[in-house]
C-alpha cells in the first residue's frame, strides 16, 4: 500500500496492464522470477524491486479478476 514507487498499478495482480489477471500475467511474473527489476514493473506487484513469492501471492489473490 505504501511502496508503489513507480505508480500504483491500475489493476491489482495485473502485470501486463490488460485489466485481466490470468496466465499471461503469471508467465510474465515467472519470467522475472527472483530477479531485481524497476519497482512496480515486470511482475513486481508490491513495488519493492524484486520479483518473489510476495508478488506471486498478490497475483494469485487477484486470479481471474477483471478490472
Ligand atoms: Ca493481465
Ligand atoms: Ca516484489
């Protein structure tokens, strides 16, 4: 809630910005798994600059959401 340095994503769990949370987003997140990325990009859903289980949990919490 307090760490969206790159701006809050429009849709929780939506990695690619198409307003749906699905396998496309999961694949993107896994592509950057365990990597350091610019905060809020490339699957870093909680904006801490790393792609890990915290981000995966956010994605799964929002699984199949449409925004
Ligand atoms: Ca998406
Ligand atoms: Ca993260």
